[in-house]
């Protein structure tokens, strides 16, 4: 087996967005309609974002697609 490659995080920092609202993981997960475990995996780059979750993050945290995918300067 080859070396396991770590997935890249999206350019937007979901953990920082969550913290800016003062939300614990469970509260953000509730708003996003995902499990707390899944949110933890997303925040730590252990799994990828589905289109449904990207849409939820954009709506819940009031960010744009461009914010989510834009390469940081």
C-alpha cells in the first residue's frame, strides 16, 4: 500500500467561522444538519466536503462560493 495522502482543506476555515459565532461543534453541526463527528472530520481535513455540505455552510455562515473556494492571498 502507498502512503496515505492527507486531503486538502477548503480555503475557508470552517472552524473559524464556527468560532466567530461562538458555537460549539455540536451547535454548528445541528445548524448544518450533519453529525458532530462529521464536522470534526471536515474541520481537521480528514474527509471531503459534499456539495450538500458546501451549500449548507454557505447558507448557514452567509459566505459565497467564491469565499469557500478562493485561494488565499
